[in-house]
C-alpha cells in the first residue's frame, strides 16, 4: 500500500510537528534545522536535506510571533526618563525628542513603551529596581541629565540594549546619541567675537552633567579660536543658586570690568537663563544696546514669547530618531558604538549686537 501523502491543500499554517512526521525525524531536529542550528549540534547532511524538503513540500513558513518569543523579542522599545516627562505639553523641551522617537520607531516596525516611574506620582527613577522594568522591552532609550549610575551599570553589564539621548562617559559600554554642544557653543562665541565683543562670561549651573561640560569646553575653545585668551579663568561662573548669585549688582560689577556679553547654558529648569535675564533687566542695561546676551540652547517654554535669544537650536527630533536607529541597530546585532553626535543649528536671534 502506497504511503499516504499529506494533502496539498490544507487549512491553517503547517506546523513543525507535521514537518517532523513527513521527514521521519523528531520535532527537536526540525527546530534545530529550521532555526539554523545555532547550538552547533551535529546533524547529518542527509537528515538536514530531508527536513528542508519536507518544509518546502508543506509550504512551512516560520511563525513570526513564535520567532520573536524564541528570541525574547517582541518589537517593543522602551522610553525611560530620569525627570518628570510623561505626560508632556507640546512646548516641553522633551516633546520634540518624543516626536522623533515615535516616527522613527513606527517606520522601523517597533511599538513604544513609555515608563513613567519618574513622572509626578511615580515611584521615582532613583528608587531601587526602578530601571528593572525596562527589561519588558527589547531595548530602551534613556532621557535625562542625571541617572542612577549603579542601576544603569548593572543593565549594561547584563548586555541589555540601551541608548542614552545625550553624551555620557559612564558607564563604559553605554551607547548614546547626543548633540554637538561643544562645536555649537564655540560657534556662538565666534559670532560674539565677530561683533566686536572682547570680554564674554558664561553662566552655568554647578553640576558635572556631560551636556554642561561640553558647552563649557566649546565656550572656552571659542574664546581661544577668536583670539581672546587670558580670560578663561574668570570667563566661566558656576552657581548652584542662579537666582541668588546672579544679581543686578553682579551684572553691574562685571559690566564695569569690561564684560559686554553674557552667555547662559540651557538646562531642564532654565534657571541660569532666567537669572541672567532678570539680573540684566534689574541692572537697567538695555539688550542688546548696552550688553549682549546669548543662550547655548533654547529658552524655556514660558519665555518663548520674549525676544529670540542669540544661540543655537538643538535638533531634538533628529536626535530622537538617531537614538532609535542606534538602538535598533544594536538589536539587529550591529557592532557596539559608544555614541554619535548630531550638529546643532546656529540661531542669530535678536539679543546680540556690536558692543557700544
């Protein structure tokens, strides 16, 4: 009696069990052959060919959902912020990051999981185990100036795919996509020097966030490139209390000493820029007629209606997209890169002019 052949037409997707029956092998062997035998188990070539022939005969196609489960993948990218970000208003500084992230993730076939532990009412990003939740996703994007170093180091050591938006030196092995603050800050100083300013002061917050350090490094490099050496020591003012330290009296004293341009860094709070603007106004100095102001970044949303500050714009949407591309590359097995920089765009603004 002839062996009964499987019907050519059938309902539903052929399963590995049917391939195994037709090939006369175990389902484990079928799984090994069709999965590429990543375990390196010895399988005779004749057995392998029999399994492949049976799969072709039945029209077997791997179940994409099963393949993702087997690879511990579900096409989900996490987004975790170390500051209160979700939900966020359109004018929030993180909004454009999220737009770029969402558009690029959708284009690459990934869904997003927003981890809100750091938002108001959440458990807090620094709480023990707060970052462990990101393991629900295939990989995670991180936003924020200050991160819980120990938790982050544990994830990196475990090989969990992570990308931080913004340059980071620690922990070693963490991938990042950041704005080129150093080059952009140097360009702003070059613009002020080109207007004729010879004494320029930078006001920054008193922390060691890489974004702040990069801005300061670019600021000082800009002074040197413009031929303004010898003032680096007093050209940078770090303050933990901008509103208390940057006062009208402070501005008047610097102005009397020959400072004709003041520069502030952008931060999540915008405190340095707020304090500088308020102090200059309280000192009775017209901008830009008496003194020039520049901002290394964009102003806080609540000051958007004020005169546009000279400075640079951060390509937030492109940064978000670049971070997604880097993360999906890691998930696809691309070689680990420490990071990549995206150029900022100079903004002429209306707060800088030649000194009187």
